[in-house]
């Protein structure tokens, strides 16, 4: 993932065409350039990014930048097939 050539396994928690939230590994500091590599249906998606934020709970946010059009098309295709989750958990229905 970092530009140093080291690969770190991570779990993608949330993803969009602009960035993602990750968990796992000893992720680099804010501002560090990196690349997120995803395997989706046998196709590799490579997304140039930089670390936008980190929190104490072990999550890290990446901001994608200068993504080649072919990779962006794959990311859009992948995103269209993902389950959507509500931003705020829904409470019990009132009736």
C-alpha cells in the first residue's frame, strides 16, 4: 500500500469513487502517498491515494487522487454492486 513498495493487508469498511475508510495493519501517517489494490471478480483495481486521516480506533481514511479513467470505471462498476448501508442505524419502527 505505501509508495515504499510494502504491501499491508487491510479491510475496506467504506468505499466510494473519492476515497475509502480502512482498518488493519500498521498504516502510514497522514499525508503519505500510497496505492490501494483491490481484486474484484478477477480484475485488479489500482487506486493512487494519500492518507487523509487516522483515528485512535485503528481506522484510516484514504483520498483517491489522479485515478486513471480505466481504473475509475472499474471502481464505479464495483461500487454499483455493493450493498448500501444506512449512515445512521435505524431505530425500531413505531406503530
